C-alpha cells in the first residue's frame, strides 16, 4: 500500500509502510471503487511492527497482508504479531474490533 500521499483518498490512513507500487495502487483503486478502507494504515506502529512478509534471504520486509473493511470505525487496532512461528514467510495480522 505504501505511505499516503497528499492527493490520496480517505480510504487509507497516514501510516502505511514503504513506497506504493503498481499492486498497491490497484488495491487503493479497489478500495475506492468498493468504498472500503485499509485498516492497517490507520494505526501508528513502529516500522518493525508493520511488515507482514519477509523475503527468503531476510533482506526485504514488506507490508502485504491487510485488514479491509467497509466501516473504518469497526476496528480499534491492527497490529502484526512477531512472536509466533507459523512456518511461513508471513506474520500474523491481528485486528481488534
């Protein structure tokens, strides 16, 4: 998703991670079209608590797993859990509603 630009619609918050690529733009377009929100971006977290995927060589960490909703007031927090070993290159995303 990436960081929010001044011209972005209100479907994302100010706390995205990294730079938006083509896939992030397609997700933003989908959110606008469907009147949905990317809740991960509405909660300020330390950078180490935002990334959800790690490359096999452990060099790249990206936020690519999201909590999407039609009601942005539904969630009171979204965070990434880093103390669970799931055997995956993804980390667990938790939402409090």
